C-alpha cells in the first residue's frame, strides 16, 4: 500500500484519499476479533428489522482469535451465481415470452422483467411441471408398485429468481445500514451476498465496516433528494458545502458530474457515451479534484458495488432512487424543513 500510495500521489493525487481509506480498512481486516465485533454490531442493527429477508452469521467468540474467525454457517451460494443458473429456466419458455432476456444490453436496461412478470413465469413453470407430472403420477401409482419397476422421479423446474424484488431488498438493507445506522459494510461485492437454501439472503464478510457521522448521513440523504429532483444547483451546493469536495477551479459542471457518478449511476448516459474510467480522466483534465474527504470513500464504494451488481444482472438502477425512501425517513427526523421545497401538494 505504501508503494501504491507513493505512485498515486505523484500520478493522480486526487485519488489519494481513496487509497488512504482503503489502507485503513484493510488494516482492520488483519484482526478477526474486529470483524467478530462488527458482526455483533451489524446484527444488532439489522436483524430486528430485516430478519424475514436476510441472515447475518453470528460470531462464536469463544473460538475466535486474532487470526481465526469462527461463525455460524449459512447454507447457500453467491446470489449472482444462483441468479444466472436459475435464468436457464427462462429458456423453457417460448421465444416470445423470453424476448426481453434476448435483446441487446441497451434494450435490456429499459425492458428488464418486472416483479409481476417473474411471478407469471414462475406460475407458468409450476403449471407446466404439474401437467408433465400427471402421467408420471399415474405410472408410479400403477405399474410403479411392481417390485421390478423403478419409480420415475417427478419433474421440478427451479423458477428464475425474482431479481427486481431481491435487488430491492438488498438496497433496502444496505440503505438502512448506511443512512439510519451509519455503520455499514463497505465491501458488499457479489461474493458476499448469498442466496440461502431457505430463500433468504445471507450477508457475509464484515471485515470492512465503516462508521460515518450523522452530518454525512444527512448530506447523503439530501443528495439523493436533489438528484431525484434533478436540482443541479443543489447537487453542486452539497458537493461543496456539505461534503467538502473541491476542485482546482470549482467548475460546477465537474462538481455536478462527480456527484451524479457517485450517487446516481456510472452509466454511459451520465458519462456522455464514455466508460467511467475515460470520463473520470476527462473530468480530471477539465478541473482536477484537490480535496476529497476520506469519509465519503467507503459509502460511495458500497453504492457503486451494489449498482454494479444490479447492472450485471441487467437492471440499470439509480443509487439515489434506491436510497430515497430511507433518505426521506432520515430527513423527516433530522431535517424536515429540507423536504418542504421538494414536496408538491395537489387537491387530492
């Protein structure tokens, strides 16, 4: 890390805060007693509200040391892997019913299957299996009774996972961690989100837990509202006066774009047709960042990982939109006046 930071400090000093924060977080991962403590804290915060949709492993402190973490076993596989495996069930349907999954990437983002459509698919697969199992049932309960005849196994097709519903739950839990608790997992990559045998989501690997101040949480919530209302001036204001981000010339365009990339999405529409790396280089050439607060590194990292997971599964979600319900709950409690200018009341 020292070598990397030396290079970054010379080549792209604007990104040094990111590596400073990563170094601090990595240091905590070398003591598994810290991760066990994180698990206890996160479980206490999350399980009372989300026990019906997630499980977080309980650490066994008696068998945990600096070099060994012992915890409750969660039976499942990575959610993204299970989602791709179950997607094969869509191939059981006709080409017309499967059309949305076969379009190009740009169209998939616009026409990805909804929760209701997934429910219809699951129902059709269940009815198809039932129809095909009728003759099997008749055989098993007639000639299947004969000693020399082996019973035929019944058909069961695993339906595709209801991705929009599951992704919504993933965002809901992490939004609560980030905005309500201020204590969250900064490393929710796809391998750390399991699909369990009982249908719940298993959240593991809390080695990079970060805690942030109430002030930062409130500013993130305000940013979500401003982005959803497309208030460019307020986005720039929060970037400068809320987060303390500064560029060499404080170019409003550059400040706003950095805000949209971090708290909305890093798609090509916001990045003006470029991929995120090339667009970030373009912004740096226009007006380089000179001050980038460490406290924002892990929250942005968490959101970008979850956004990337959604994008990988063909759902082009917006970070601000997924965080918004929790952001509003926080602002109602901590700064209700901020919401007034964005609330529109009609006669209904």
